[in-house]
C-alpha cells in the first residue's frame, strides 16, 4: 500500500566496493517520483558500514535536523589494511562524525557480533538492522509487509525472518 523506489549506487566495478542504497518510501506516489534522495533529505541513515556512511555521497544526503542514524558499530577492514597491517581505522572519529551530522541519539550497535552470536552468521547483521529500525518506528511499512518481502526474495527466508526478530528484540 505504499509507493517505493530504490537506487543502488555501487563502487569499485560493482563488486567488492561500497554500496549506497537510496530507498524512498511514501504514501503518495507523487511524492516518490525520483529514486535519488536529495541532499539533506534522508530521514534514516541505516549504515551497515560506518566508513561508507561518511563518504561524500553519504554525508551529502544527511542532515543534523532530519536524519536519524542507526549504525553497525563493527569495524570493517578497508582497502588500506591490506597494504598496512597497523592501519588506523579511526573508528571513534568516524562514529563521532556520524553523531555530529545526524539528529542526537545515534544508535550504534555491533550488529556483526550480535548476528554471529545469536544466528551464527554475520550476514544476518543487515536484516537485524532492519528489525531494529522497524521496532524503533523508523520504517514506515508493516511487519507483515517486511516478512512478505523476505519470503518473496526467496533467499535464506528463515534466517532472515529470525534476524529481523532478533533485531526487534535488540
């Protein structure tokens, strides 16, 4: 019962690089007429990777007055780590930049660790984040619609449903 558009922007030749997804959801199709989110118009930053979240494109979309942040606090290795074993990820500075440029109360949770502990697979972290965001009221769709989307996707249906529920509990 909603209007929606999605735009995935992939880096590094489409594979292995950063992905920023613009997901627009609205009640009126006239308000969802273009897939790209305009500068400063993001309501929810759902960041599976904090480094990607503070990229130029990520930062352009968020606003300290409008954007709520839910961030996976897991430190993901970046390319420099391959060349420099002691590379400083500056995770604290990255997370502070997110806090400084979004609404107060950014939620930073190590979903990677949580998914590994309760499901046995870190890939479940993304769906946990969706459940977490939904439980906090930041996704304007019903639980039924999300669970149906998981089923329609047809990939690891039970794991994704379980991850969604664990995210809600978190």
